[in-house]
C-alpha cells in the first residue's frame, strides 16, 4: 500500500522535513501514485522506521492497525 508523504510522516511519527531528508539521503524512495502525487510504500516505511503508528483519523486510508475493528472497514 502506498501513502502520500504527509500521511507517511504521520504513520512513522516524524515530520515531513525528516521524511524529505531520508528521501534525499536515498534511505527511502518515493514513487508517483495514479493521481501524480508522491507516495511511499508502507513496507518501505516499516523497513526504514520500524513499526507504523496507529492512525485512526486519516480521511484517505483505512486504519493500519491489524487488531482494530476499523481495519475491517473500507476506506472512504
């Protein structure tokens, strides 16, 4: 699953500036989603930053918490 950079920063608990630093260092790579926006794979975020934070209030993505009931709800 790919997420936009702002959401990626929230998922790993860092600022967007820190995320951009990792992109410039080459530690993290970015791709373009189907809308032409920059996106990062959640698998790559886990590899670089460790476990993702639970984000229940993202309007674009469903919760990434595997134990949470909201993980079973479709994203709206």
